[in-house]
C-alpha cells in the first residue's frame, strides 16, 4: 500500500545513470516512480522489439533490477545474458521474461506490473509509451538519422531529436505521476538517446511545465562522443530547453570535486572529457545550481554515487 503522506518522487530517464539513482532512492520513505525510455533499438532489446513489436525492454529491465528487493540469485538470473546458443546469444533473461509477460497479458505495461510484483519491486515503473517507438535525430548538416543506437555513431552535431510514429501515446499513468509529484529528477545519462526521448513527448513536456513539483536535472559528469562532445553544463540544459521550452527545470545538480587523472585517461580514449560547469551561464538561465561531490571514484568508470546522490535528492524534498 502507498502511504498518502509520503513525498512523491519521479525519476525520468534511461540508460546507465537511472538505475544508479533508483538503487539509492528505494530505501527512503518516499513514493517512487520511474518513467523509462523504450526507444532502444540495439542488441537484445532491438531484436525483441522487431520480432515481437513490443517497446524495447532493456532499460526497463535494468530499472526493475535496481528497484527489486528479490533474492540476489533471482536478480542474477533476471540479468543473465546468454553467450552461446544460436537464437539466444546476446539475449538477456529479463528481456525474454518481459517479452513473455507482455505476450501473456497482452500488454507491455501490465507485463511490467506483473514482473514487478514477482520481483518485489519498490515503487512504480512506467514505460514512457505502451507501444514501440523509434528515435530519429536531425543533424546540424540537415541529415536525418534513425535509430537510438545509430545516432551517436554518426559523430555529427545533433540539432534535435524526435520520435515516431506520431503521435506517441504516452502512458496516462506516467503523465499523472509527473503532475502529482513533489520532486522530479531528470536522471543523468545519454542526453539525446536516453533522456530526451521521454520528455519530447508533448504531453510529458506539458506536464513538466504545469507540475507543482521541483524539477531538477542531474548533469552528466563527462561528455559523450557522438552526442555531447564539447558540451558544457549549460549546453546540456539548453538542449533540454530547445526541445521542451524554458521554465520546465528549476535546478541543476553538478559534481564539484576533481576527477582523478587516471580516470580522465580512460575516458580520453573514448574522446570524452569532464563537462565544464559554466555556472554564470546556468544562473543566467534562471536555474539554481546545487554543487556536491556526487561521484563514486572507486571504479575506473565514473558513476554517480548512489548513496551520496540519493541523500542529496531526499534532502531537497
């Protein structure tokens, strides 16, 4: 049962940044909802999407795993990826389960709800849409690229992204969650392929503009080749504004501690560098800046620190 007095927190996103946020937040006394992108078209997700005409399950699978309080063994099984076997290679067990549940219940969202029940998930998980959708990017040179996995490969500057088929029918529960929230968190992640596919859907953008909730954006720490090369923090925010209009975000969370040289080297090989936080420009956009050391530096890949970030977000409520 949900406790009516608990603050309502909605996290919007996809990719690797979102589960990190959710893993920490699930332990707080909040009513937690995750609105997750389903525009992925690569790997196991993409294959199931094409074959079964369901929304891409991969990001949803990772969110279920992050919010689940099931036995570790069961979660390992859910996240298991087959490495051999002709038709199964590359598929993950969780994606197959989600596809099966969607087929059994006749509905992707109902399938998610059933699996969430079985895996003892804390909070609500909403796919942004209950049907398959594709992501497209218009590049600054005018070319149009289709497919979430193909967009970063072009290594061109992205002018805008859009989804098809139009109109996308967003899940009504997702829109309601945004309207009713006390705090909305736009998760860190690939700007154009994980975050924007959710919020460019007109009804979601409108709900973000109309909600009484505080809306905060957890800015990426590193740039991403093919998506945000050379982007400052304000450039990230400007991209959000360009797609959904000003006034929909109130604050930006930025990491304010130095990044280890050895970690920078690893990223430099992928042509990624620390995002420059151009504070004055962000303030000039009318946004509050929240600075905190929010990175887990114990790994070779930079990840937001689950504990630090969830405490920071909870303190904002």
